[in-house]
C-alpha cells in the first residue's frame, strides 16, 4: 500500500513515465545527495573540514575536494568561512559528505564564498520557488540593483550588493517574499525604485 | 510536578506511535509546548497543538492524531470539551487520543471512576468528534498552502 507521510500540495509531471509528488513546506533541512548547499566551516580536523549545513549532523569536506587542490597546494579555508558545495554522500545512516568539484573535476561555481555579503535563512519552499526557471522575483530584483546571489538548498541565501544598505534592502525583500503575493511585491519594488 | 510529568509521558507515547522514527536514526526530536491560558481540556489541547506542530515542521507521520476530552456528569450525560468549571463538577474526565487513519485509540487516560459501558459511550462520542478536528486541520493546512 501507499502511505502519505507529509502534508502538502500533490503535484504531477506528465512527461516520461509521469511522476506524482507531494510538495511540502518546511524550514528544517534534511541532507539529500546531489543538493547544492551553503555550509559554514565550524572546525578543521586534520585533512577534513566540518561544516554546519543546518541538518542534524555536521557535514565533512575533504581539503582535496576543491578545484586545483593537491597535498602541497591546500585551499585557504578558515573557521567561519562560507562554502558552496554539493553532497556526494547523504543518507540517514552515514555522516553527510560534501565536495566543491563536480564529477569532471571542475568547480562550476562551487567553493569558498567571498568576503562581505550577508547570509540569512528562509524556508525550503521559498528556495525551490527562487530556483525555478524564469523566477519573477529574481528578475524584478535585478532591475532594482546589481547584486550577487548564492542560493543553498538548505534554506540559506547569501547576498552581496554594492553598499550595505542595498544588501539589506534585498535581504528584506527576499525574506518578505515568503508571505507576500505577487501584487504586494510589485508594489514594494515600485516604491523602492521610485526613491 | 508529577501532573506535568504524566502529561509529558502521555504526549510522548502518542507522538512516538505516529512518528516514523526509522527515517531519522540517532536524532532527537524535541517538542516544546507553552501553555498561554488554560480554560479546561488542557491535555487534548496539548495533543492537538502537538499534532499541528509536527505537521507544520514537515516531520514524516504515519497518521494524524487529535485529542478529545469527555466529562461524565453526575447524572450520566456526556460533555465534550468541558470547561474548567465543568471538569470540576464532573464525576469522571476521560481523554482520548484518536488516530486519523482508522479512528483507533492511541492513548486513553481517565480521572475519576466510570463503568465500562460509560467509557465505551464516551469513546464513541470522541471518535465522532475527532472528524471535526481533522477537518479543522485540513482547513488550516489548506489556508497555509493557498499562499504559495
């Protein structure tokens, strides 16, 4: 038999064999293999970094899992740095493991996230909405100010704009997007670009 | 005190019966309930709040559960969801935790004394009332997901 274990909207994808899934909202992240997440370095234990990814266990990241890293050429990672990587091992029985290179050895955007900027947490549903192709929120925000954005599937977003004030404005809008309808968001952005 | 401890144990046993713990080994799930005001039927209120919190957090559950309190008055009538005043005057207070899958009883606790037939009648009334509470859960969740 089939048992539904979470509440949410039932979605259907007609392509291929067809798939049904339950789209649920939650704030707590559970590591999944292949997810790209933002982790915070909490400790350096010999050859391995411990990262806090928001799950129940810290993830491990080997120092060789960066592009161009060798035993002599170690990456410059300090405690408290932000890392954008993906999970290679993530199941309920083992400690999650991350890497910052893809299967061909290139970094493809992963690695240590630069200085400054602002990291904050939102619900997992909002991240999935922002990562959907042609997301209106991102397009509308980019009309406002130029900014850098990193989205982690664990609910963490890192934003950096030219000034601290612009960064904080973008942070507030992204946090409020969770509860605002499209109309309210367009009104808020119109007010801001008018100023 | 002892009363709070017993309430904690009852809540814990009910939650453990529906939570799919196999999906989260070596993990602690802690549930914190803060009583803002108590107007009677506190235990079933806690049960309902606990179920909604588990739903909202996205924890995998095998079934939903709800709490219903029945007060048996001295003349034999059954009162559902008694107020604090009605609880004091009643001959017996019975609280049931009812699962949503088949309206089976997950937890039953009694304060006072009643006969077996009276308990069966209270149970039947509680199972009927459970449908109303589950409908409330459904409406709340629908309202929450309508904003997405």
